[in-house]
């Protein structure tokens, strides 16, 4: 009569050190892809959201259409979004990036616009009285004061993107989502738990990193609280 397997992989346990030691490179590759897809998506979304928010702030009539369009995009289910983008991008990483960019726009545009609207009008008038033109006013007064709200949007968008990247596993570009998806199909417990835990770690680490960046860029907020 044979005894039970002597290693956690053969026993298919949830927590298995052998999985980490034997699949280290697979995990590293998945984490790198996850980080690349997330960071590229949020950066592109930020580059698109900033001018949209400025446009909505400068021209009141544009705020409604811009917010409505980004909100509609956010309501589309992720699987449907990727399916709609499939004819354009095919089964590729840009498909996942494009979907994440569209999802991030709502969070970023709303927060940047809220930050710009929160700048006191007397501050703008004082800057104009000192000879500030529209561009200088935007770059040196409005955007710095809107930074706390904007960074809050970036943090939410980043954490959301870390989660949504996993859906990209349906097209083979999901970072850790690929491991979760294949692990669930084969009921590979250690792979599912490890990949899921790494997603949580990435989300928490990204949020803390951005919070540190926000505090470094906005020292006056700490002075006001003090």
C-alpha cells in the first residue's frame, strides 16, 4: 500500500513552497508583464485625460459630453470591451492596454476636473493680476493645486488596472491573470493562490508608492493639516 505523496505539489496544496522554487521564472515573467501592462495603460490614460479635463474646465459646455462619454465607456463590461476592440487590435497586448486606457479615463478625468474646479477663483485672479497668461496660470497655479485630487484619481486608476489586467488572460496577455486562469482550469491550487496573492501585493505596493509620490509633490497639504 503506497503512502501519500511526499511533496506539496503532488498533494496539490494551496500553500506550497516547492511551487515558488520550481516556477520562479514563470512568476517573474508574469509579474513583469502585469506591471508593464498596468503602468503603460495608466500613463497613456493620464496623457489623454489631462487635456480632456483642461478642455472641460476651460469650456463649460464640454464638461457634460466629456464626462458622459467616459462614464459610458466605464459601464461596458470588461469582456465586452475586449471583444469590441478585438477587430482593431487582434489577440495582442495593445488590445488589453487599449481597454484599460478606456476604463481609466473616467476615474482620471473626473478627479483632475474636480481638482481644477476646486482652485479658488481669487487665486486665479491674483495670478492674472501678476501678469500670468492662460498657459502659465495652468502650469504653475491650477495644476499644482489640483494635484491632490488628480493623484487620488491616479491611485484609484492604478489599483483598478492591476485588477483588470487579469481579464486579459482571455487573449493570452493577462500577466498574473494567465496563471490564475490556467490554474483554475486545472485546479492547480498553489498557482491560483500564489498568482492571486501577488496581484494583491502589486495593488497595495502601487497604491503606497503613489501615495508617497503624492506626499512628496504636495508638501503644503501636510502643512495645512498640521
